[in-house]
């Protein structure tokens, strides 16, 4: 596995428009190879294969691994290789897909063996839907002595081969197998003790908030197709950022997160602060009543304000202007509602999405405030490895643009066991029982997706 491209290569690409290509069939055709999917609303990106990879095993500081990945990407795309890193320019930019662990000292093992502190891939195949057109792109590196025209001919043949293979995968239909499943719940007593310790630390003035997580393991008698899980998450969570990243066969992470950590296009930045939760309700009337309750909740408004204020403060050094909505609104999802505030900024020249991610992660919405005190307390009270849960996942390109979201409402698979993660923000006024119930609601999107994919007995 290379960490840097050979000298003086030329990146060669071929693209074809083909509206009949569905991302699920494309991903199934890529089974056994690195693959991924990233979507919100009508727009999405899917990818297969690994032309190049960038890996950081562990970080020595909170910003180091983000900037190390950026530096490695720049070396890979250096100008003498014909695909220079550029803040502006015509033509398609080279994309890197992947993510980062929640903690910079993360050690990849067990469920997270395929997920080091940072891992990104440059794929061989990309399928993109920009809301109007579907484009299939394939790319390769032409080394010294290779004729780019000949490589282009090989790529055109690969496009044809891929389209035929995806068509065959689409014709296979629904061959979903049903597998009995069992849950292994995390301890309720330990949860209550942890919440009480956090509340004590808040009362003593050592922190203002901590986001405590718990896990739920689901074991099945056979393997569940992660693409089936992804499809359900897309159907049921249209307003969420839905993702799949499988860097090694059999080791997928999937999720449907409500918030965007950093979206950069040119000098424009956008994100959403999401904190404060309430259930959705069974009827429209109940949903509206619960939304009003959330908007009027002093506890939830305080928790939400922590996140907005911290994100704005961390954005200011990298921005010319930063603007957050004056009042939060309610984001209503399939099973839960949140307070949401949109944040926008005009960036200073040269600021990249990875620099923004380095400045923002971890936000109070996934960690707490003060950050270091919350991290220390969570390390002593979460008896499991967070891995990439709540870490930034997404993509960036050679222009410095990209989209990253925190890996929330997330599950990671190892063999026939899926580990689900959910967290709750603990602030003054939090009740251990109510926060436990909130995390239960947050498990629901992936639990329902696993059920739809054939895991029987978990509902």
C-alpha cells in the first residue's frame, strides 16, 4: 500500500454520463474492494477501489493528523506530477474519501482494526449525482514511459466493463437472506454512575457539558449486507447525511448523522450546530407539541448555545466573517427532533476544509465543554473504544473543498456483529433515565436498517 505516488506520474481520467446507474447496484458490484458512499438529499457520491491511500496510524496532537493528511495529499498531487494542489482552477479536482477517529491517540483494533487515526483513499471509480446528472469516472496513474493515450483507451474499456457489471448486479434483484439476531446491551447502572459523575464535575465548575456515549451490539447468524443497511438509511433519513465507508472488505461503518461539521466550497463555509433533543411523536399534532417543548426547554437551549458559541469562536481565526442564525429552529428527523442553528462564514485566503475540521473537532455537540476536561472524564467512563464514532468523516479535494460530518447514529461491523453507538449531552438538569431513553431513540435508525436488511429479532 503506497503512501506517496511514484515520481512524475500523470493522472488520467475518463468520464461518461449515464443516468441509469444506481448507487446500490454500483456498490454491490464493488463488493470485496474498498468502497464508500456519501449523500444528503438528492446529491451523492459513491466510489470503488483504491488507486492510492493516505494513512496516519496515530496522532501526536489535536491538529497534527489533519494537517499531515493534507500534506500527504499535497505531495501526492504535487505540480510536477501533473495534478497540482490548487485553490482554484478549471477541471475536476482529485478527491480523497475517508475519515478520522474521534481521538488522535486511537489504536486500531477489534471492531476498529481497519480504521486507524486517519485513513483516506483515492478511488479507481467514482459515481456522482449532482442532483441532475449521474457521471461515472475512472482514473489511473500513467507512470514514466507510459502513453497517456493508451491509458485512456484502457480506462474507456474499464468504463464499459463497469457499466455492464453494474447492470448485471442491478438485475439480480432482492436476494436478501434472513438471519436471527440478538442484542447485547451496555450496562444501565454504569451509565447512571457516569452521568452522576459528569453532573458532579459540572457542579464543581470543572466543565459545562460532556457527551456520554454507550454501545449496543447486535449479533446475527449470518452476514448482513451493508449496502442493504445503507439503502434503508437513505430512504428513511432523507434530511440526514447518510454515509458508508468500507476501507477493507467486511469492515464497514455506516451512519445517518443530522449535522454537518464543515462544508467548504471556494471561500464559503457552512455547518450546522445540532444539540438538544426530543422524540418525534406518533402524530403530526404530537410532533408539533414536542417541537414547541424543545424550543422552550431552558436545558436544551443552554446545551445548544454551548455548541454554537464554541464553533463560532473556533471559526473566527480562519474567517473574514462568521454568521450564525440568531435563534435555533427545530430539525425534525424520522425518529427524533433536534435544535439546529446554521453557521456560515467567508474564509480567509487559502483556508482548506481540513484546516477547518482541525479547528472544530471535537465540537461540544460530540465531546463537551471544556474540551480537555470532557475528554478526560469520558475516557474514564466509557468502557469501550469510540474509534471513528463521532469522528469527522467525508471527503476533501485538491482545491481544498470538501464535506465532513461527525460519524453519529453510527454502526461498525466485524464479521456477523454490528456495534451501534449513541450519545447524549449531559448538562445541568440532565436526568440519567431520560438521557438513557434519548440514546435508545438514537439507536433506532440503524436498528431499523439492520432489521430491513435481514437481522430478525432485534425489533
